[in-house]
C-alpha cells in the first residue's frame, strides 16, 4: 500500500490485524467497506470516527487469499472516486 499514500493517513495495528486510517473519513471508509464486501472480502469500520478499515483475518487465511484482498483494496483505491 506504500504506492497509495494519498489515500492513507496511517496504518495501525500489528501483524495481520491492521486498520488503515483513510483520508476522506467515514464516507470513504464506508464506501470502501461496501465495495470490498461486493468483491467477497469482509472489512469493518474502525476507530472513534469510523474513519478506518479494520482487517481481522481468520487464522486459516492463506497467502493467496491475503494477496487477493490487498489487490482488491489497491484496485479500489486507484479508482477516481476514492
């Protein structure tokens, strides 16, 4: 996600349990959450202002599944509406 710094304020968490704090606040976070769900990935709003996306993957997550989720998020963030 380093190539998309214009979309991110910061990354919180450790290991696979991360939250991406997004520029644009709750509006952008909820739009991304919906669009990730439409692609088959479950992420949740996080933070007091719900301005972040929370990734809390299952322990059984494979590398291929993790890559697919990151690629889906990267693709969505590259779209002009975010």
